[in-house]
C-alpha cells in the first residue's frame, strides 16, 4: 500500500488547491456583482447640484447637473474602444454660473476628427462625478506639443486648464456636437471574469483527478 501513498497525497493536495481556487473565484464573483450593483445604483440616482467640495468617496459616480459655459480649450486623451475604435476623449474646461471652473469629459471623437472645431459656449450638462484611476508607472507622459494624453490624469489636467481636480463625465448636454459621441459612465466596460476563472479552476481540478486516478491505476496494474 505504501506505493499508493504519494500519488494519493498528490491527488488530494492538488484537488484541495484547485477546488479552493475555484471556490474563491465564486466568492469573488459575488463580491464583484455587489460592487457593480452599487455602481449602477449610484449612477442612476437623481442628479443634484454640484457639491461645494466633491469627495472622491462620498460623491463617487454621483450624478450632477451643471449650467455654464464650455471653454474652447480641450485636452485629447488617446483611447481605443471595441465599438468606437481608436480616437480621443475630449476633456474641456467648464465655467459654471457660479464662477467655478471644472473639468468635463465631453466624449469621444475619432482619430480623423482630432482637430475638428467643436461646439462650445453656453450649455447645461448632466453627468457623473468621477476620479478615474488610469495613471501608473507605465503611463507615458503627455505629448504636450501635439496635445495627446495617454490617460485621464485629473490633477495634471486640472493644472493645465486651471480647473478643480475632478471630472464630470457627460451623459446628456444641451450643447450637442455631431462629431462627439458621449461616453457616459456605466458598468458595461468593467470586466467581471470571475465566473470564467472559477470554471477554469474546476476544470483543472477535474483533469487533475482523472490524471491522478489514471496514474494510481497504472501503479496497481504493475503491482
């Protein structure tokens, strides 16, 4: 019986590891669903006036309505989407009726429309407050002469446009522009692959069990 000890221990330990990873991914799936449901709930609440001091935790994804004037300056953030293809997010300054200057993510233009003259001036805009976390150690510095940014670096963009350090991502606006496609915040772009990961781990556990049992059977035949 001693010749079976090692393969049986290997079978049990391997199954324990692979099944625990699969169960962990199922738990992560539930956790991610709760997060997405919370984001959806925040996104779809009734818009309010712009808070005096927006907080990145308390006001995360808070819908707001602002009235004022869209500035003619704009920063171009290079992006690529499945539906839209390659192009730029347009980040513009927006001066509210109370004199505040904030950053507005107006939406997407294709690469060929980078230098298109966009509609600006008086507007009422509804969107969601956002503090995107898109900058890491691999993000290139913006190409300022060409006005190309590689992430929505809110603090740096706020400095460049003399605005407060947060974004309002446009959902609806009275100043529509045929060149611009709004890219409102939603959960469709947030990946939730934990079910696929769980299935992968459970399938690996099944393969491990079959291979281990085949090995044990071969040992028995040689006995």
